[in-house]
C-alpha cells in the first residue's frame, strides 16, 4: 500500500528534494549572491540535515535522475535551464534573472511530475541513479 501511494500524499518527501534547490534560486534572485567555500566553490546548506553541499554537483545529480525519468516515460521536462545554472555556478559565470526564472520554471515542472510519482517509482529512480553514478566512477 505505502509503495503505491503518490508522493503528493507525502509532501515532506517532495519538499526535501526541491526546497534546497529553490533556496539556491531564491538567494540568487533576492540577494544576487551564492554561498561559496573559501576557494570560490558554490555550496548550499541543506536545512534538512544541516550539511553543506556542492551546488553544481547537487543540481546535476537531480538533473541526471530526472533524465532517467524522461527516458522511461518519454515526457520531456526541459531540464536544460538547471544544467545551465549548474554550469554557471561551477565556473563562477554570471547568473542573470533569465537564468533563475528558467531554472524556477524547470523546478516547477519537475515538482509537478514528482507529485504524481509513486513512492516505489521514486525509490527505484533514486536507486537506478545511484547505480549509474557508481558505474560512471568505474568507467572514468
């Protein structure tokens, strides 16, 4: 029963994925800033666990997972704006209002898609993404 429940019935799980990404976009839009390490690497603090994470890596991880979803379902989510934002943060390139607006729209599409996923599907998607990551480490 719990595996077949749609994530819209478990909004805290959806928030745990999207709130940190939205916080990055919010900070860029409101302050025009991004948190960085002393070396200039873009990072964000996940309020779910209090840990600091590499922003470009986290954003690309979500993009990669949703690319798997796109291939499985044939539904295109238009993930390019998030990929572009991750690259701009990675290379400390200027981020413009058009970038954050496009990223926010992308996150809105992804969230709408996510709330219709079942818990089991989302868990399998995460597991398959983790397998893909490990395989990439072996090949690299």
